[in-house]
C-alpha cells in the first residue's frame, strides 16, 4: 500500500499548533488540534462500522478549503470542488485517523 497523504505538524502564532494535510491534486488543509481530534474520531468510527454515516464534511478554520469524505465499502473518497477525488482505503483512512489523533494529543 502506498500512502496517499502526508500530515505535517507545525507551530502557528495564532493557533499554536496546526496539522497540514497534503493530498495529491488537492489544496492544503490545515487543522487545529480540536479539528484533528474530531476528524480522527469520525474516520475511526466509519472505518470500524461503528456509525452508519455515509459522509464526513470538514471546513477547517485554519484552511481556505473545505472537503467531503464519502464513505464507501472499501474506504473513503475525499472530494473538493474543482479537484479530483482521492480515495483512501480503510488501512489508509485508519492511518490518517491515527496520525490526526497523535497530533491532537501532543
């Protein structure tokens, strides 16, 4: 499996800490610790089948770009207006959830 995302933590003068999500062909998304924790829990709950949601919507406060994550049988598909879809299989979605969780807990 090749990982289709990169999550990089950085400091910020207003938000203290931000996590920047890089997806191929998509604009950067920046998350506060609280947003990272929320997205981590949402991804984890759909990956485990704990919840029946079919879509996760995020509009990060520190980012100019919102996005949807559509839940499918084999993973989640992240989409954003004007950009191609990026599919994360369940192992990638769980890896992203873990990295977001780790960032939020520091």
